[in-house]
C-alpha cells in the first residue's frame, strides 16, 4: 500500500516535470518568432566541427554565441557578427555572464581535446579537459536553468566493437582515455538529466571529414591525424607521403574501413537534434552520426588521387595498436528520429570540399591562429 502511494507520488512528480518541460518548450517556440529564438552557446565554436555548427545554426536562423579558449581553434573560424568569448568552459562566472547577456537557451558542447595517442600519453589532460571541465559546464547549465544540451561524443566509446555496423546499444568499452573521457561525460549528462530539468542529445560521430561547401570553414589544425586531411596535405606538398597503417585486416583489401561523414551534414544533424530536444523536452537522445557505409584506406586514397588528379605516395606500415579493422555506423536511429537528409553523402564530394579548404588555408599564414 505504502509502495503504491510512493509510486503514485513519483509518477505524479515525473508527470508534473514532464508537463512543465512541455509548457516551457511550447512557450519558447510559440512566443519566439524565428528571429527571436533563444540563443545557442557553441563551446569550441572556433574549432573544426563547432565552426560548422555555428554556420548551420546561423543558416537556419538561430542566434549563436561562441566560447572557445583557442587552444586548437582559430578566431578566424568564427563568423563576423557572432558574439565571441575567449575563455574556458570551466569558468562558471564567465558562463553565467554569457547566459545572461546573450539569453542562452541551449548549449552545443564541442570544446575538448581529441587526439587519441595524446590521450594515451597524457590521460589526465583528457580527463581534465574533456570530463572535469564538461562537468563544470553541465553544472553551469543546471545553475543557469538551461533546458537543452547537445554533446559531441564519438565512436571511440565503442572501443573495438565485435559487430559491424555498430548501433547505439553495442557495448561501450573504450580502449583509450579519450573514449573513456567522452563516455564519462555521456553518463554525467544522463544522470544530470534524470535529476534536473534539462534534456540532452549525445551524438556519437564516426569519421568526420570535408569542409563547408561554400568555403567558409574547414579543418585548420596543423598536424591533424585524420586520413583525408593528411592525404590532401600530401597532395599539396606539405607532407612527403601518407602512411597506411595495417594491410592485413579482415576487410576486402586488407586496410581499415571507416564511415566518413561530411562535416556540414553532421552540423545540420545538430540543428535538427536541437529542434527535437525543444519539441520533446522530456526526451533525451543518443544517436550515431555516420552514413552507414564504409570505405577502406586504399579506397579513400584512390578517391584523393581521382579528385586531385595526382598520385600521392603511400607507405605501407604495420597496424597501430587499438585500431579496429572496420568501424561503420548503423544510422537507423538517427534516420528514424530526426528528419535528417544528408546533402553530401559522397566520398569524392567530401574530398573535393576538403581540398577547396586546404587550398584556401595554404593562402593563410601557417602560424597565425587569426587572433589578431
Ligand atoms: N574530428 C573528429 O573526427 C571527431 C570525431 C568524434 C568526436 N569529435 C568531437 O567533436 C568535438 C570537436 O572536435 P573538432 O574536430 O572540431 O576539434 P577542434 O580541436 O578543431 O575543436 C575543439 C575546439 O575546442 C576548443 N577548446 C578545447 N578545450 C577548451 C576548453 N577547455 N574551453 C574552451 N574551449 C576549448 C579548442 O580551442 C577548439 O577550438 C570534440 O569534442 C571531439 O571530441 C571529433
């Protein structure tokens, strides 16, 4: 009897919370015409993916502000007219000021450290920048009463999956501190959302590549390890050759197979995910971001040769520890949850857009972070 009363109480409370979220969300949508929507704070908006999210949000009519400490980002990547705050996501006082000044209604959290081998060599850096500081950001969001949070996670949370393609329920057993630092943040969001009035969307990216088709942004980080970026730097003479790590995997040509997603399609998924969070404030989401199609390293290099009309030098190397043979997303959930229509699901297009950016980048000063 007591249990029944308790359960009824819990049910009433959760129903009341759900009703309140729905009311807040409807109020946000109905009382704000497009030009007057809540502003979205993009952390890491001066970085590769964050800067494309800023463009996608602006193109879709959202107001945006950026916080970035410019450790790997570039001031020039933030479009003119977007309020930019140079600072750290762990700075609660700064965040509170930004929330107030810009009337922030949602966070897209891209800021973080992303180099897997570095995370193995310096795990505490990753647990600090990716996990501890994400905790501070989530806390600031709760304190500020922000209702929606979107988080950049990664296929690295799956470790070396035993299945392919990988769906969201595949066991998550990361094999490096980077993957763990992201998985821990996913868990913090789930627990926080249960306890507080905030819903979230975790997006687990597969291999992100390409650049804004209009040439407004791209991947600028020097020394990046992403295959397409490295291959194009080789094509443009910035590197002597490209290494192929592992030629004896159980894949059609023996080299590693990955699911490459165009960064602008990924950015548009974020905008739709935000709309989904606002539409259903009692619901949180976790979705893979990939096209569900794999290309081997050699297929990618053939495509780079095709697009550049060159033959870049390839050097065959042994496997790297911890690289799965194949990592392909099962995109069923994202396709059935949000009305996502990828526009650039084509390897040659991804490479052509990346090449356009790489050429533009060569014109910029290689040492400048564009902060002056
Ligand atoms: N690039 C990929 O293929 C890929 C794949 C999976 C997931 N992700 C995730 O996507 C997100 C963005 O990655 P990216 O490729 O754009 O990396 P990036 O290095 O280009 O961007 C990260 C941005 O965050 C900023 N930053 C880092 N720590 C910060 C802090 N403490 N406070 C404020 N700003 C900070 C950097 O200056 C940079 O501008 C990351 O969270 C990464 O883990 C990337």
